[in-house]
């Protein structure tokens, strides 16, 4: 998945003031926490061949699991209200069925996900501090809400443009009273239903489902 680099006129001048008005900005530690949640869900699917429908014990995030043709995609996010608005940090990553089939391969994939999350978190921190996305590509957008809830929303997406594993960080914030739920731009398929069994295994070194 690739996102175009696009930034609205005047966006850079408004970012710092908007962040300060809604409270504490996201930091790399938030991304690490969300990454840990996703890796633990992947490990659980490897053990039980199913998704329990619940976040792992001690995980503060909401979890959305997708079953796609080539693997499982997991999105974890945290939304927080603050005086004057809200903020949401989200992390999504994918793991192929071949990786999910064996304990060793799921462990290796988990290490890769953690490494990519660490790099993405540093990009987010750098962008907040100095408007420098470092090695990451990014998409920045601002939208306006009109109706019962009026206000504006800023959204940043960060990813590594290296043809590697799907891993994306989103940071969004706004000045409405309603705290948003699932990030709309990250999932692209139907959810994996609770307790849906995945009949995944390796046969003669090849993935079978």
C-alpha cells in the first residue's frame, strides 16, 4: 500500500498550535505499545488459529483484525479526549499465512514488525518536533466537519517506502467533542469474526489453508 505525499497550504504553521491546544502529543512509546498489542494478537492467532475478539491482557488499545487473501492485518489504536479536543494514535501491520503457520516464523515476523514500528515511531516524533519525517513517507491532511459536530481534524500517516512488510502509523487530532473510533483509512476489508478458525499449516514446506 502506498500513500501520496500531500500537504495542505498553511498546514505546517497550524500543527504546533493545534497540538498544544488539545494536550499531550503522541510519542514513539505510544507506537511501541500499539505494536506490542498487535504482535501479541498475531502470537495468539498462531497458537489458537483464531481471534478471541479481545485485546491481550494489559493491552490498552482497541483491536481490529482483518482476514485477507494473503494474510491477516491487525490495527490497534488508542483514542484520548483532552480539553479542547481529542487525539488518536494507531498502528497497523500484516502477517502472511505462511508466517502465522509456525511458531518460529511468527516470532521472526514479530521481530520485523517491532523493528518497523520503532522506525515509524521515530519518524512521528521527529515530525512533531521538527516537521522532519526522517526516512518515512507521509501523508498529511486536514478536514472540516459541519453539522451537529463542527470542527476540524488533522491526520498524519507514516510508512516506510522500502517494499517491505505492511506497517503504517496514523496520528490524528481534532477539536470536536466526539472522540473517533476505528481509523477509517487503515482497514480495507471485512473483520475477522471472533473465534473464526484459520485452518493454516505447512505441508511439504508450503502453506495450505
